[in-house]
C-alpha cells in the first residue's frame, strides 16, 4: 500500500510538472510569435524564357534565381529569419506574370521585389530600379524601398548607380496596388565586367546581401 501511495504521488507530481511545462511553452510561444514582414522575391524569367544572355553566355534566368535563393539563405543565417520570404519560383520554371502578382496578393505581402539583369546594345553598366509609372498609395513607399536597395547595391558593391526610374512593366502594374513594388536591374550582363562579376559565387552572395540589407533598412526605417 505504501508503494502504491508513493507511486500515485509521483504520478500526480509528473502530471503537474507536465502542465506547468506546457503553460511555460505557451507563454514563450506567445511572446515570440510576432508578425513578420512578408516578402515576395521574384526571380525574373525561367524555363524556356532565358531572359538576357550575356557576352559570356551567362543567362539572366540563372543569375537571378541564384541570387534569390541566396537571399533566402542569408535571411535564415544572418538575420535569423527576420522576414517571411517567398519566391515566385524556386527552380528553372516559367511562371506567368499574372501568377506572380496573384501570389503577392494571396499571401498579403508587405513588399514585392523582382530581380532582373540588364542588357544593352551599347556600352552600359550599373544598377537601376524601376517602379510602376502610376501614382497610387504605394508609390512613395516604392520610391523609398527602391532608393534603399539602390544605395546598398551601389555604395557597398561599388556598382554604378543609374537611379530610380518609372515604367509600365506588367509585374509592377499588377503588384503595386497591393504593396510597395520594385524591379531591380542588377547590372548589365552584356557588359564584360558585370557579366563576369556574376560568374563568381562570392559576388552572387554579395549582391544577395545588398538586396537583403536594402530590404532590411527600408522595413526598419524610422518614419
């Protein structure tokens, strides 16, 4: 009878300890469950659409996907998953422009950022940012986001700053009504130096970090 009583007391103690532990976990989870900014990173082109082809045969679709995947990795490793980042494609597939904007709307993204590489028939180099040419509720924020990304990529990487410009790109037209939206032309792969720049994994990481820190600075800007 003594053994049974001790056993019963021990079991009661274990049950109490279990529920105390569960309560602590709920409290901790509740404290850490802070809403994160949702970011859509859109690696342009893909699949049968290679985008621009560089003078060293480098393909735009591959460069932008490599940078997007590196942004995902850096968000996890150096920012401890500061953002909830979604890509419009995670491999070499072609996604319609409308589907890219539908994703942005469906997940209620805070920011949309499309990655591209530039091309030109004349000698051109540098980074430029595009916004949609309409005046909407997100235009001012898109400008601030664009300037933040442009400054990081030009000042930190030493690339020429070509400025913030306006255009009627479909992917911007269909996303800027939901959130700040920009398209980043990260350099000219028709330029010998910039095409070779993207051949090095270390430079892919550097560009990814510049874009990520541009996002970080914008989203943590004191208004």
